[in-house]
C-alpha cells in the first residue's frame, strides 16, 4: 500500500488533491481511498488530507500516520506544525515553492533522504499561469507523479479533468503537465551533476 499525506490551508484544494490522486489510482485499476482531516473549517486554516492506494482492497480507515509521500501545498506551514511526522528516509517530499530546501530551512533535515526523493516545484506560479488562480493542488499532482513514479501522468491528467470538467480541467491539467516535466528535468539535472 502507498500512503500520501497532503498538507495545506483551507481554500487551496487540499481535499480535492487527495480525491484526484485516488481517482488516478482507480483509473489504473487499483483500490484507493481519500479523506480529509480538518482542524478548523475556515479559509486559511491548516488542512490535512490523506490518500491510500493499493492493488488489494484497503481495509484501514485511520489517518495516515506513516506516509510514503508528503505533498506540502503551503510552505508557510513548514515551521508551524510537524509536517514530517512518521515519514521514513525512503519517503518522498514535494513542496510547493520556488525556493530550495536549504532556503526553506530544511537543508539539514533532508540530508537523510535520497536526492531523487525530494523536490520543490513552483505550483502556485504554474497555477496562476495556466488557471489564473493561486490553487497549487493540480500542479503538485503532476509533480507527485514525476517524483514518486507511483502513478502515470496520463491517469493524473484524466483525474484532474474528471474532477474539473471543461476548460478549468484542461487548464489545471496543463499546470500539472508543466510541473511533471519540471520535476523530471530537475531530477535529470541532478543526475548530471552527481
């Protein structure tokens, strides 16, 4: 079973991101579930959502305590709450930011992770470019597909367009595709300099 925990703020599409991940996994013939955890149901409050997918039926209904991947939609949460709780050194970290892990104050922490397991992606900027709104969730799902290899990008794009039909879905899928390619390019560049 692969488990994802998504952190962000109310209004950023955290819950929708988990739902779209589960739709993408289901599209690939897997079992999937997605559900939120709200501390406060107001705009801007910290929100956590969870997604699990597996090739077998999923019986667990508890929050994801030991994620295989973290998607952090709002970097202002980094030093406010313990986002990294339960994540092993084999896990993946994807953060919505134009800044490096060192610039985010996480340089020492991420040393225990493989270089290919961590990445920042400017998801908010990509959303503004393609969608016209600062909603980073869809772009981050493209980045997740690239960094983890757990889902095909085509499945993620279909899930986005299913969740947001029409022009909005196509624009969000375009943001996701650009994020997907940006993460792949960053990983290739790291491989060259390794």
